C-alpha cells in the first residue's frame, strides 16, 4: 500500500453514554480511493467530521499530512482544510449563485486570482466534468446528476490533495449513478488525488475502490482491498454485501 496521507490512530468518540467509535485505527493511502462502508448510524459521518476538525476525538490522534487535527491550532486547521475538497451529500450548491460562481467560490475566498484566470479555471473544470458552457445556469435548473458534477468541480477547484465524497450516489437514478461512478473513476485516474468515499452503493464502490473499510460496532469489521473484503468470512460483512450483490460461494 502507498504511504498513508491520513492516519486514524486509536480514535475513540462517544456522545454521552453512546459509544460511536472505539479505538479505531485506519490508514488512508495517498493517491488512492478508499471507500468507507457501514450501516446507518455507525459513525461514517462522525469519522469525516473528526477528519476536518469539526469534532474532537475523546482519545487518539488523526494525522493529516503529519498534522494532528485533534490538537492543531486554528491556523494549522485552516491549512489542513485547504488541502481537503468536499462533495457534500445532496450537492449543497449555493442556490442564489450561478454555476460559475459556485465553482469560483473557494478561489475567490482563498486566492488572489484575476477574474479572467478564475473564468478560465471554471471553464476548464466544467469541461472536465462534462458540462461545458453551463456557467450562467442557476442550480435550480440542473438535474440531480448535473448538480453532483458541479459539486465535484467545486470540490477539486483548489487542487486539493484529498477529496471527501459524502454519498455521491444518493438520490440518483441507477443510470445517473453509474455515470457519476464512471466520472469519479476517470477523475481518480486523471488527478492522482486521494479520494475518500462514504457510500451505501456497494456495486459502484467495488468498481472505483482501491481500499474498502467497513465500520461496525465502533470499529472496523473489514479493512482491505475490494477482493479481500468480497471474500471476508465475517458474517456481518457477508450479510451487508449479499443484500446488494451476488457473493461467490465460500
Ligand atoms: N453531534 C452529535 N451529538 C450526539 N450524537 C451524535 C452526534 N453526531 C452523531 N451522533 C450519533 O453518532 C452515531 C453515528 O452517527 P453518524 O452520523 O456518524 O452515522 P453514519 O454512519 O454517518 O449514518 P448514515 O449512514 O445514516 O449517514 C449516531 O448514533 C448519531 O446519532
Ligand atoms: Mg452519515
């Protein structure tokens, strides 16, 4: 496996008496695609919030490029967050801003690029996600698949080292969902960024993943290549997979 860009080490997190994560350790390899699977309520979103410093762990460390976000200063956290692009569930575009302004938002905020340079970058990214020329459209006139593509363009506009996808297929019909999986697969090959995908869509997951981690009962019940996970003998893993795909016989 490649050198880890993110390391969760002995991470525990509870809310009151509810233990969500317990002594969890997970390495995210650089330049690869890691998919985090798990039933609802197992702490997938909590894991992501810990990673960007929106939540603090009770114990353990979370190293992003060697910086422990659990103990980082605000200035260090700002630097870490600049290296992370996020594609939120449901697209989360600003409805009052055009497509171009949505994609340009992080550039205006974090860089001093000229308007021409920003326009060129926006056009380049729209072409990359297969949506040339839609700069002036408003989010309300986009289909669900287009919204995801625009969100993806915005997530990578700062050339982040790491991109987090929260349920990139949610709310999409199967055909559009396959198109988004194909786009993520292409982006992965083209950009060489580290992708972390939170997903319930197991079939699409196996097509793009280099590594799969499955959360269950506060820890990882599976952590390996898609092939290793597919052949897991853990009953919970097999039941989770079986609902969505034909499993090979043991
Ligand atoms: N801020 C919080 N305060 C209290 N409990 C929380 C908080 N955030 C998350 N939880 C609890 O932690 C558990 C894990 O939540 P999380 O949102 O990470 O699940 P998930 O795996 O992302 O689920 P889903 O697949 O439904 O999105 C849940 O029981 C949730 O109620
Ligand atoms: Mg969640």
